[in-house]
């Protein structure tokens, strides 16, 4: 705290960082003037063998991509066809499974709450 007060007393609280007027207006032009001149390079010319090799590799890549696409379509089709021929469960079996799951959940909840079958029967018959 004392150091901060000493610094404020010695230097004050004003902004001591100033820039000459018009500095930012002419900054870009000053930087561009100070850059060294660089020679302009012309683009490289490819030889005919490099060009033919590039064309050949592009053609191979396009054929490979087409083969992969055809393979993926064929694989997907065979997978769909196999699923169509698989025996499926009927909707009644799903309902029976759901009912069995509900019964097991209810039984577990009643066991956890320590409710006996007699208490359930009394509750359902309104003989409390």
C-alpha cells in the first residue's frame, strides 16, 4: 500500500503514454515505405511427366472412390435384406414383456416400502 502511494506521489496519476499527432494516420504508408523490395517470382512450370502422373493418380483415386461407394451400397443392401428375413416378435410378446417388467418394478417398490399383501388387500377393499 505504501509503495503504491509512493509511486503515485512520484509520477502522478495521469496517462504518461502519448503518441505524436497524426501517427496512426500515416502508419501504414510509413511501414510500406520501409519494407525492402522483394523480387517477384514466377510460378513453377510442371514438366509433362509430372502432369501425366498427376492425371493418372487422379483417375485412380476417382475409380477407387467409385468402388468404395459401390461396396458400401452393396453392403448396406445385404444387411437390410438379412434383417427383413429375420423372424420378428409379435406385438403381443412385447406387451407381455412390458407387463412382466411393470410387475417386477411394482413388487420391488412394495418390498422396499415393506407393504404386505394383507395391507394391499385392505386398501383395495376400503376396509381400513
